[in-house]
C-alpha cells in the first residue's frame, strides 16, 4: 500500500498545482497564444530555450509546431536553441555557458520573433542573458517559470507574458508547463487552422 499511496500523492499534488495554474493563469495562457499567433502571422519564428528538463520541454513544443499537434497542418517555424550540440559546445568552450542562448538569439532573432523560455526557477545566467539578447533584437518574450520566478522575472517588459507555476517542486512545475505548452499548441492550431 505504501507504493500506491506515493502514486496517489503524486497525482493529487499535480492536480493541485494544475488547478491553481488554471485559476490564476488561464487569461495569460490565452494571451500568450495570441502573441504567438501574431508572431506566426507576421512571418516571425518562435525561438525556444531552457536548461536540462526545460530544454526537453522546449524541444517537445518545437516538434509539435514544426510537425503537428493533433491534426495534420503545415509546419510552423520554431527552433529549440538547446538542440544544436555543436553550436552549444562551441559557445560554452570559447565564451561561457552564460552566452549559450544569447549568442544564438543575436544570430537568428528578428523583431517579429518571440522568445519562449521554460525554466523551473528563473535563476540561470544563460536565461538572463537570453532575455537581454531578445530585447536587443526587439523580440517579445513569453516566460514559463516556477517557484518565486528568480532573476528573469524582473527583466520582463510590462507587455510580456510570464506564467509562473505556483510550486517549488521542479517536477510539478515541469508537469504543469507541459500542459501549458500543449494548450498553446491547441490554441495556435485553433486560431490559425480552425482545428477541433
């Protein structure tokens, strides 16, 4: 019974964080989808960043946009800047880990583009510099965050979107961020293609 209790506790904790996120952030999730829609309709692209498990979430989101979410449709331009191991390791070796995303954003980012960032705590210097580089390129930022928001929250402009999952547990934060990313995919498809 002890193992089953742990399973039940895990699901209940996840449901609790999801419920708080729904109550607090549904309008912001909808707004984030509109920001992404405007980007795509303006022939911009979505550049995604995150470290560790957050990089995996960014990759999953990009794959759903480039390929498909639920229904077949044209691919949408999204790049995970954590996916190119050659560029990552070159930047880390020659400069520093702090520049791993900012260097790429400076190379690829354009004013119509959006930086979508996933983090469970917002404290990594690579993410701080990514937001600064995005602002230098006149890009808008959507931040999926957690815990108390960390250092990146203060860098956002008033017109930018932060969805800060109400949990200090990075596993629960990532779990809910995955649901948010799936909602964004659904809302993008619905607005662009009328997908059901």
